[in-house]
C-alpha cells in the first residue's frame, strides 16, 4: 500500500529528469542547426521567407534561437518540476482520506520453477 510520496524526492527526481531532457533537446537542436547551416537550408529558408512576405531583409540567428531555447526550456523545467511536486502533495493529502493505492505483485503459476 502506497500511503505517502516524499515531495523532496519528487522534486529532486523531477528536476534531474526535466533537466536532462532539456540538455538532450538542446544538443539535438544544436546539431540539427549546424547540419542545416552547413547544407545551406537556413539560407534557402531565409530567401523563401523574403520572397513570400516581400521583406527587404530577413535573417535567422542561431544565437537568438539558442538563447530562447535555453530560457524557454529552463522555464519548462521549473514548471514541470513544480507541477510534479504539487501532484505529490495533492496525492499525500488525498491518500490520508482514501487510504492510498494498493499495489499487488503476483507471478503466474507457469513462471514458477520447482525448487530442487
């Protein structure tokens, strides 16, 4: 029976999980940006947007995109971690009233091997 979830443990685990997901996303985005810049895709997109909207000048900036992704990702890490902690606190409050969640682990008869 799971009666309580420690909010401090949820905070640490959530921050580590969301932080690592942010790092993976930033590295993947950076590698994709480098590949797009190397192959000329960014230049083609800039030219397409100039022609589509009749802009005199338009330029994609990798530095601005990276800073925006870091700040936005950090905000999402904080929001996700906070939401998980709030859910843990809410679970603790409701489990006091309803008794928690019962977890039953049962193995099949076919999986059992006779002891020799």
